[in-house]
């Protein structure tokens, strides 16, 4: 079974390389949890995705823009625009876990475009593009929600892929569901985003993304890729981030990644074949729970379980290691 799955992925990758890459925008609170940094690297190593813009979410748009800018420079991808979202006091300055990495980085010197009014730049880009466009959203979405309030028609050009919610499993695979952070920090913004008239909407909840990490030989290959500027930057950030977060990442960060929630949203945007999906109708509580509800006002295609997570771990490792 594993051999057949790997063979299928290889054939898919070769076939898909001949297709025109899909215009893509990343909406991210990069700089809080390290998984956003991994996800940006993942997009940059995915030939199916033509990244055009990074829209910052959460607090401190300048800080988040700095991390995105420095990472894009490491990847030699300064063709990607950085759109600074509005300041939203969702997390507070204590979430500035990757700050030392950009302490001396001047975003005003970024060779590409930096849009101070990122929400307007996001709207303008979509309106001026032919489409379709992939929106990959991996953070609390107040800036994305504001864009949709100002110009709801832009959703009709876009496929939405997001990391949101908890339906059957909670954090760490617990059998009790959790108020997932991206929803909990701003439920009203999530309601706005999930109810938009997207061409399609697909989300990965904790049921799948909350189980995913890279370890063993796969992780050691990435850890050892010191000659690769992009992966070296990811690991540098991880080494800075791990001792600064209030959970025990330092117990294992030299042996495996932390949970890579956001990478699954990226994976779904160009493949997603190793996941099982279910169309779920649900409601969203004011304290951030996504509840199965046949009478609920929201629905989405949900990656509810894994077909083969180990094959996806191998697949992502190979993708990250391939320049």
C-alpha cells in the first residue's frame, strides 16, 4: 500500500508540473507559531502554486511582514508582494517568538513591493486578476474578513483553503473537541470568511492537521540542509522560537518538528489526496467551537481524517528538500 501511494504521488507530481501554476495568496499570522514559517517555505517549494502575495494577520503587521520578507529573500522570491494587514490586538506582544531573527531586518529595504494598506492591495489584486486564485488562510482572519466586507464579490474568483476548527478531535488528538485558536481568537471574522461565496472552500481542522509533524530520518535531512538558504532559515527560526514559547518544544526540537498544522492547508491547495473529506454543516460558537449542526449556517469540505499520514510526511520532506 505504501509503495502504491508513493508511486501515485510521484506520477501526480510529474503530471502536475506541466500544468500552469495557480495564482496564490497566503493569509498568515507568521511569527506566532512556527508552523506558518514552514508553510510559507512549503508554498515556495510547490511548483503548482504561483505565490503572488503574503497578507499578514494578527497583531504587529510590521513584525510579521519582516519575517515574511526575510524568508522570501532567502528563497530569492522578492517578486512576492507583502501586504500588511490591519493591527488587531489578538495575541499581544508576548507572541513575538521569532523576533530575534528579524531584529536587524529593515522591511523598507525589501526589494519587492510592500503595501502599507494590505487589505486594499489584496482587494485590488484579486479584482485585477483573471482567476482562479487560491487563498490559503492559516491564521485568525480579521484582515481577510475586512477585505470581504469591503468587496464581497472577490470571493467568487477564489478557491479557499484554510486551517480552522475542530470537529471530532481536539488538540493532540484528544477525543474532546477544542476551541481551535484561529477561530477562537476572532469567531466573527471566521464566520465572515467561511460564509463568503468562494468558488470552493476546503478546511483542515485539528482532526487532521493537529496530528501532523515531521520526525526521524525525514526531519534530520531537513535539519542538516545547511547549504539551502530557505530551509536553513526555517531551522534558524525554529531554534529561536522553541525556547521562547510557553510549551515544552525544547524537549524535542532537535529530533522533530512541532505540529505543522498549516502545512496541511497548503497541501490541500495542490493535491490533498492522502486525506479523507466530508462535507460538514456546522455552527460557530462565540467562544470559538465549530460544532457539527445539521441546521447550522456554515458548510465546507472538511479534511476529517487521514488515508496515509506517513506517506504525506515523506512527500512533504521530499518537496521541501527539492529546490
